[in-house]
C-alpha cells in the first residue's frame, strides 16, 4: 500500500484523535470512515425530496404536533 505525508493543524489532529474508536486506530482509518460517511452512494429520489420540502413547509406554517400531543391522541384510540 502506498502512503503519503500530509500537513494538518495541531487542532485538527486533536479533533481526529477524539474521533478514534480506540486509541491505536490509525488516522487513515478515521479519515476513511469520515469519507465513507460523507459520500452518499444512494442519493435521495425526487419523491423523497418533494416530501422533505412539504415537511419543511408544514414546519414553517406551524403545522406540527408536540410529542405530548401525539401521545395523547394515540391514547384516545
């Protein structure tokens, strides 16, 4: 496996350290995990995007229920 050296700020190195799953995990493994989380192999469908947009419109219009309201409604059924 080929490798390379990169320069990173000490602060970023400290942040990478906090993301290690165990103390001996390599920075390569941490960065690989972060990249895998950042890349979406399955993009959202147009239908899902429309549903999300409708949900945001509901939120902005105040068409929302609290958890207590939902629980009370479910108990009535």
